[in-house]
C-alpha cells in the first residue's frame, strides 16, 4: 500500500487565462522535507462523486526540492475530472497524493543538454532549471550548455516565460528558445515545431556535419565516443515520438534521449 500524503495549496497563480493554466504551490505539512528528484511526478488521488470511484492522475513537479513544498502546473481539460478539481482548488484546500515517482530525472554527471517541451511539459523543465541554477546556492550546471526549446501554439500558452528569460539573461550557458506553431503576426520570436529547432541546434553544435537528404543535417559520430549531450523531452505523445525519432535518426543513441509523455 502506497503512503498517501496530504498537500495544502499554499499559492495559486493563473499562468494563462486563455489556456486556463494554473501554477499551484503545495506544502506537505506533515513532513519537514518533501524529498524528490527534479523531474519526477506526484500521483494525485481523489474520489469522483459521479462514479464513486477513486481516481489517480500524474502531475509533473514544476519545481526543484525546497523544504516541504512542491509546485505543479495544470491545464484545465474540458470535461476532465482531475484537472478541473485542481484548477478549482482555493488556497488552503487540501489534496491527497503519493510519490514522488518517475525516472525522468537529470542524468549525472551533467553534460550539455537539450530540454524539449510543449504545453505543460514545461513543468519538469522548470524543476530541472531550478535545480541546475538555484537562486540561492551553488550553480550545479558545471558550465555545461543547456538549451530549452519550448513549443506552444500561441503566445498566451508560453508558461513561465519571465522566469526562463531572466535565467537566460543571468546564465550564459542557459539558452531559451520559445517557438510558436500558430503565432500571430506580431510575434517576433521563433516559429515552427520544436523538433525542427532541435535538429538545427544539434547540427550547429556538432563540429563535423554532413548534409543528407533534402536539406536535413546529420552530425557525424564523434570518433572518440558518443556525443556528450542528452535530450530530455516532455509533452504530448506525438511531439515526444517525433522529437525522439528525429534525434535517433540523426545518430543519437537511445540512452541519450530521456523522455516523459504527459498524456
Ligand atoms: C507522467 C505524467 C505527467 C503529467 N503531468 C502533467 C502536468 O504537469 N500538467 C497537466 O496539466 N497534466 C499532466 N499530466 C496529465 C494528467 O495526468 C491528466 O491526464 C490530465 O490533467 C487530464 O486529466 P482529467 O482527469 O482532467 O481528464 P480525464 O477525466 O482523464 O479525461 C477527460 C477527457 O479529456 C481528454 N484529455 C485528457 N488529457 C487531455 C489533455 N492533456 N488535453 C486534451 N484532452 C485531454 C481525455 O482523453 C478524455 O476524453 C501528466 C500525465 C502523466 C502521465
């Protein structure tokens, strides 16, 4: 039997009205410290009064460990049971959960990394970023380059933009690319799907490259071993598969591509 904890909603922020996405910060009052690894998820548990059945849903933790707190980032899904329950919580309300669970965590020692996310797939990336570049405390990135490639449809769906922009301004080895697939004309940033940007970025980084196919760029294997770079992908199934296939097709080893599907 898994141990159930009670989390109290300490802070609730609206990240996007259009997308109905909320940032929720919970305190686990019964614990002095809530231990987990950045990138893991919690399993939230509640009874559905309509069916009388207990429901469990996973939510990636959107923060690095800090005392007895954890954050999540939730999109309201029309007609969905748990997302609506969470989005309708008020500060002070409580929630049952177990965890933390999951293997979507940073591999050690740190190497150059590409974080690839869409939608609320940004949650574990915020956890990774907070852990690598803490506000108070030593920088754990060891000078390795970290790119965050974040894709959404519209500008209103870019969550935590200020945080990531400030992080990129402060740390020269943190690079932030937000790309829109359906951006308005006024959008002056990047456009297109994440996998296209990732392919370009990886190709540019590789010292040696060969052109293959119709404009596709494939880095050559480093003769001294595999590339010292990892990709961490989180988002909806289609994006995760497309990004993963693209990287493996470019010669990456499967172990270099760590992923989590959040649908
Ligand atoms: C490892 C993991 C991590 C996750 N992390 C997050 C997270 O950080 N933030 C977050 O918001 N969600 C996350 N999810 C998704 C979450 O667990 C729920 O599936 C989601 O909140 C919908 O649950 P629900 O009970 O509201 O909908 P349900 O009652 O389960 O579904 C209602 C209907 O909505 C459809 N549906 C389900 N999910 C979606 C969706 N995302 N978009 C559109 N339609 C959908 C279903 O197919 C169904 O028809 C994660 C899932 C996994 C497996």
